[in-house]
C-alpha cells in the first residue's frame, strides 16, 4: 500500500492509493481544467496565439491527455480533477503522427477540419 505523500496533521493525508486513473472520456474535462491552470503561464502565452486561446486552448491539453491515456497512464487527484499527471513508458515517448491519429476521437477530427 502506498504511503501518504502529504499529511494534514491528523494522519489523513492524500495517498497515492487515492488517485483516480483517467480514461479517454475524461480528456475533455481534464483538458479544460489544464487550460485554465496554464492560460497565464509565460511559456503557454508565448507559444499559443491569443486567437487560438479564444477558440479552444483546451484542445492542446485534451490531445496530450488522449495520447497519454492511449499509450501511457493518466491520473487525477480525485474525480473532481483538481490535478492531473500523465506518464508515458519510454517505448511510447516518441510522439508520432500515426499514434496521434489513433489517440484522437471523432470530435477531434471535426475541430481540426473546420
């Protein structure tokens, strides 16, 4: 059993065993949360034009999450998605066009083709 990595003083810390493994169906909500969290980050602001941010900056994070769910693991701190982290095994770390296409869903195609 995983040990707590944070203790709130009464022994009821948030443990690794409390993490929620995300599925493809969580990608949109988690992508929106990450977009809100990083919208003012200097690197994100530099690389993502304002016009794209207005159109749907969550799509970048949603695509990354779909890729990670398809080829690795993605976990959230709870079903409320306060925090999200993804891992890829070294054999799948190289992001190829074919893997990106396979990780996308039909709604992603319609957004790209607009």
